[in-house]
């Protein structure tokens, strides 16, 4: 049933899934107790305006998707109860918004990121937030039954996209500080290669 914990035969994967589930369950508590947001929501962009998502701009679609992911986290904390249509509606909404997001606003990575060029801070925040949100959804689906349709791989660039950025980039207080740290990040990537999501999934 939906949101039931997956079973893994390898002990190492079982332990990793337990750790991931523990971290996921902690996010709503940090929102309440520490006035913080999960690490896939950038601190500068955490306000959701209520409109039909088809009319949303790219930031509003991102915020709508992140809000639904938070609802998923709340369901994980709540635990399994009798099957209800709410779970199906929740996951159907996430699927619909993800498809709309990709169709209307394109891929998870910009061409400048692929070539190691500087991009505007606001553009970087958008792409990084999308990738972090996608990662959260994939982790949830990896350890729980949180899927109502056969997966359609609408994010073929996910594996080749940059892995989540260093925390000092994500938590930069202003564009000047971010630009300095991002230039250092690009230099490191040029010297040693960019760490990609595929590198993490192979570990």
C-alpha cells in the first residue's frame, strides 16, 4: 500500500533506508521547532501563493511542488493507516505538477552549469532548488511505496546534473558572498571534475 516501507535484502541498504527515513521524518519537526525549512527549499524562496498551478510562474510551481513534498513528509511521520484516497490524490497532484514543470520550464540544469560558467544567483537558486526537490522525491520513493503510476523518466538529465551543492553556497546570505563561493566551486570542478548525482547513486 502507499507509504509502506520497502523491504531490502541487503543489510547495508536496509540501514541506509532507515537513516534516510529518520532524516525525512525530522524535517517537519525542524520547521516547527527551529523555524527552519527542509534542505530542498531555499531560505530566500519559501512562500506559496494560492493560484491554479497552470497559471503559476516557475517559482510558484516550484513552491507548490515543495509544499506537496512537505505533505508527503507529514504522511511519513503519521505512519500507515487504513488506505485512503487522500494518498492517491496527493501523489497524483505531485505527478501532475512534475509533468507540468518539465513541459513548461525545461530541464534541471542550465547549459551554463554544464559548461562551468557563472550564472545569475537567482537562476542558480531555481535550478538547485529543483534538483534538491527531485532528489527528495526520489529518496522518498526509493524507501517507501510512494508511486501510483509506472515511472516515466521525465528527468533524463537528473543523473548528469550536479550533486547537491556545498552548504556554504546554499546558505549564502547575499549575492556577493554567493558569487565568491560559486567561483571557487567552479574552479574546484574545473580542477577535479563536477560531482554529479550519478556519482552518488553509484556509491
